[in-house]
C-alpha cells in the first residue's frame, strides 16, 4: 500500500549511525525529513546527503530534523558520515523493514523487483509533521538541490 499525504507515518525502531536505537516517536512534536536513499557513498546519494548537510541549520530553524535511511549497516553509515561530515543520523535498515513500511523497497516492474531482491530502497523523501502524519512526499528528489526542495515544503 502506497502512503499518501495525511496518512500516519509508520512507526519504527531502528539502529542509528552511532549504534543507538532510534524511533519515529523520538521526533513527535517537531517535523522530520525522513529520506530513503539507495546506497552510501554513491554519486547521487552523496550529492543528496551533502545538500541536506549544507542546509541542515536552515532546516533545523524550521523546527525540523533529518534522518537518512538505507539498507547498509552501521559501519557503512559511520564511514559515509565521517567522510562527508554529515550532521544528522542515518538509519541502518539492514533487513529493509523500515523501507517496506514506507513503500520504498519493492514495487512493480522489473526494476522494482530487482531493487527489492538486492534490498535497495527507492529514493523518496517523506516530510512528517509534528503529530506523526505524512505532510509531503518527494518521489523523485533532485539530489544536488534536495535541501532547497525540502525547505520550500517546511
């Protein structure tokens, strides 16, 4: 089932970059930019993460936090975070539970099936409001200018 604007955001508990548990409910009372990306340290994913990093203060000024999600493990996320000085946590969704709950893993067609088999998430961003509902969905983010897309919606 594809999530729509106004739907409750699926709850999750996962492991963050520093190895600690992180839950959606940790962000209730503020907005959350929850972005799913295919893989650490690839060109598009790096541009997207760095765009958000470079505008993180502006995003925080709008009372929002950023969480990145992909299926790589904590060690991969730590290397990616250190290499690019990312200023927000990444979730190690190694079994794809969070991605499936948000509909970013799987889907129709040959490409969706192939990505699902390899546990790779589609690039999608959900902006979740203070009460835990989906406020906006960006299905095809512009990696290099993703923060600007997000800021227009916050």
